[in-house]
């Protein structure tokens, strides 16, 4: 988005439904509208043009390829309504002209009167009459003004609406909107009663299996009888098990070519029991393998070692490149012991958790903490009152102030960045006439928030912190991605983190404060051979190195070759083939290969262009196909605890299969990205992450006038309104020529940095 585009709040006077789905910007004296789904900017045509765009009506506007089906249907119905109103106005104008014509007979008048009272029925494929864009009657323009029509008769054209999503929704478009709404409400209420009765969480509707279930039920018509209790426990579960096992088999079949990583995640239940769950990651997908109850031996590194050893043997030593665990002391001991037992695999601490610790430590720096605390006070004030929440969501087109991250520390910084992005909207909101006339603007708390919103120094500090931390948040998203192997990007990501801090702060004494935190937390991974090899074998980064910048990691790459490839003959072949890679010879030097460095995943690049160096290519694909982080998944809705309790042996078998099925179905949805959805930051399911941003210190009174939750408008999550989202990997760029960043601070500088951290 151009930097000179200033967001303009959509006022409550704009009633057209399309205003909820676009963002208004001002450039000088001109106003432009932007679709919040696809980001397309309209410089003319007003809100009617946006409505055509969202309804996917070809003509004046390009169709939106990202609009939600329900929004598309709503816009189509709105356009139909406009067409009907124009027909009525046109007929009324004709009738009035008849009355004013003295030559008109009474019979003709009677016929025309009948025409005025005729009901208008929308057909399944409605014809829409539309005036030329510059002749719309009372059309609301993008600048908020009303263009008045001239007295002459308007030229109209007729067009047909295309199918909406599918034939079913196209038929619904012909159904009267009021009746359609009644039917939908009845269905939604029936679903809501079921969810409420059995205690299902609301986010169950985000399952990729929810809508197919609704469609299957609807296809059977009235009188369909659902499955019984015993059906669900018996033959239905029995049929699901082989479906899931088939998906798991597809993952295991890929281990031979891509290798795999064993992920070890610990989980504590609400009853105080501790379980350790074992997963296997490969680019084909992550699978749940097994679970163990370690409640009685939680401090025993020996027990963990035996469990790790059993899992490696179950997966197959020839398939495993690394075992990823937390960095707790007992896992460090067990992991290093495992690596000694099996010299061909690495033990790797979870990169995501180390990054989160960096965020936590940086958030505790006094100057950073002061800014975050001030931002939290603004957020808590907004989320403590339904009137202010609704006002905020109306001004931001449904975008929330709080943005959830995977952890509390990451949520602090993602929310701070979100506030920086919408600071102009917040300023417009708290200086608007609507706010000034509200009783909250005259209270001390309101004055305090307005002072903070109006403080230039506060926003300058927020912006600086956001720029410093944004590369670290980007790295956290990359390493925790379930859909893209991150091994080839970690080294580059951490380089960009430190480079950004150095460029922003300039003064060495200042940036070493942050560097010392990063180096201290990253110490276990600072010279990890897998991460170094991932950087070295990523062609986008390797060929952007200048001079001897790569020499300091070459030794680590050799360590990786010797560990993962024990055969001496194969090692020698790999070393010979590296010469072709270094020189960009053979297929590596093709113009297609050079272009593909920026477009293909590193493992795909080697698979495509590494045929001339088969041994090196096989090693590169296996290294670049690995993850660096434990999965962000907690088994809160999986009967994991029941599986480990004493019970009938047959029921034990059923529970084992149930846990296996539920875990792997959930993991499959995470990889496919079907779990992405809008959440409400004030919901109790997420309160552990956002507590400091949405909750006051004192408990809410049950009779409090500010607890009218029914009046709160739900968030829409239209983040496209904030501008285009940058691709995290592309944002890493290329070029690595700062030797100081590669080596890290020296021991003496570490000591200086630690002192500064304490005094910051």
C-alpha cells in the first residue's frame, strides 16, 4: 500500500452492507476504496462498484476471487434489491407522467395502477437493471457524497447474475431474503442448541469436517435419523481408523527419501498428570506415533532416554535425522545420550521455544516493558466496555486490537505491532464526534487513554520496538510452520534478526543489549551442524554470499556429512560433487535453475536440478526437508488421559484407536491450513495468551453494566484492511556480509552486554 494513503474511518451514517467489506483511504482530496479480501483498490465507481466486485458480477468491476460465499450471496441479494427499487421508481415515474398527460384514458390509468401493485418475484437467475456508473440515482460515491441524478431518462442495461458458489446457493439467491434468513436462523438455532447441550466448544465449527457433515445431512432431506451412541462407538470409528491409517502410511512411505524428525512434546493435564507424546515430522505430514505417562518418573532422564531409544527403533534408525525436544535439563541429558548411542542422528532443542524465551527476555527490558504496559492499559480499557469494543471494531472494519500469537510473549509483540498499524484509526476514533459525545470521554480513564493515543513519543517507541522485534516474530512463524520445512531458513532468519537490531540502534552498546539476549538463548543452536548445512545448501542464500563469508560454516557442514553419511566412499563422492555446487556448474548454472533459487523450496530445487550430483542432492533433500520446532498443538479435546487409566482391555483398544484417529485427523488439518479462522480475543479459550491485554486487575461484578456481552459485535478478522501481508520467507531477502553477525559477540562483549541488560 502506498505510504501516502491515509486510512479514513467509515462512519455509522453509511448503511450500505458493502461498507463492512471495504476500507476507505484518502490521497489528498481524493478517496479510494479497497476490498478487504483481495486488496484491490477502486479509484472510482463508489460503493456500488465494490458491491459488484464482491458479488462477482462481471461488467464495471473485476470479480473478487477471495470473497467468502456468504458475503458474495449477501452482495448479490443487495444488488437485486437495488434493481427492484429502480424498477419501482421507473414505473412510478411512468405512472406520474400518465397522470400529467391529459390525453390518457381512464382505462389506461386503471391498467397502470394494477401494474403498480403487482408483486415482483426474483427468478433463480435474476436480471439486474443497472444505470451507467455516472448516472446512478442517489448512488453513494466513494467520497461519501450523494450524486444527484439528472431529470432525463437513464440508459440501462440488463445482465444476468452468475452462479454463486454452486447450484444450491444459486437457487437460494432466488428465494426471498426474509424467508431465507428465517430458514438459516432455524438451522443455526438447532445447531446451537446441540452444541450448548453437549458442551461442544464453539470453535468446533472450524473443523474441515463440519460443513461436509451439514451438507450430508441436508442431502438426505426431512426425516433423516442420525447415528446412535453405539454406531459412533463401533462401526463408524472402525471405518474411520483405516482412513486415517491410509493417510499415515502415505507419510511413512516418504521417510526413505526425505528422512524424518522425531518430535517429543510434554503435556500436563488438568489433573496434574504429565504425558510425553511422540510425533514424526516429514514434508508429507506430521503423524502422532505414541504417548507415555511419565507422571511418576518426571525427573528421570534415564526414563526419557529409554523412551527416545524405543521410538527411534520403531521409526527406523535409517530414517531419522534428528530428535527435537525442549531445552529442559533432563531432555538435554537424555538427548545427548541418545546421540552418543546413535552416532548418525542429531539431538536438537526446539528453536521455537528458544525464540519465545528471547521474546520474553526482551519484553522484560525496562524501556520495552514500560511501552508494552502502556499499550496494555489502552487495550484493557477498550475491551472492558461493550460500547468501546463495538466502536473500535466498527472503525477497524472488524479487525481486533489484540492479535494472538502462539505464546504470551509473542502475543505481546504481535499486538503491539497491530496497534502501530491501526494507530491512525485509533486516533480518528478517539477524536471523533461520536466519542466526544459519549459519557466515557468525560471520565478520568477516558482522558488517560486519549492522552496515550495522542502521545507522539509513545507511538515512536511502539514503532521502534515493532521494527526491532518483527524479524524475530517472522522467524518464529517460519520455524513453527506445519506446511514448510524450516531447516533451510533458520540461519538466515537469525542473521536478519541481529542485522535489523544493529541497523536500527547503530550504537554498539545499545544493540549488544539485544544481541547478548539472543546469543545466550541460542547458545545450544549457535553452531548446530544441521542449521549450518541448511543455510549452506539453500541455493538462494549460498549464491548470495560474498567473499569468504561461507568459510566459517563449511566446517559445520563437514560435521554434518560425517555424521549423517557414515560410509567413507559416499562421503568422498559428496565432497567431489560440492565443487559443482560451489561453481554453479552443470544444471546448477542453467538460467532456469538460477531463477528457481527464488521460487522453489530448497528441497524442490535440489530434486529438480541436482541430478548431476546424486549423492550431494540426496543429502541436501534430507537435510532441507526437516523442521526445527515442536508442533503448536495441545491435546485438550483428545481423551489422552483416559487412555492411560486402567480399564477393560477391549475398551482400552478402542480408546487407543480413538486417540490415534483424533490426533492424526487434527494434525492433518493443521498441515492443510484448515484451522485458520477468526477468534475473539476475549473468549475464555484464549485467555491464557491475552489475559494482560483484555482483563482488568479487579474481577468483574455480575451486575456490572459493562458486562452486556450480548451487545458486542463479533470480530470479522479482515486483516486485508491493514494492507498486503508480506511473505515471511521472501522478506528474509539475500546477502550476508556482516562477519560480526555470523560470529556473534566476543566474550568480553558478552560481559558488557550482560551488564547493560541489567542496567537497561
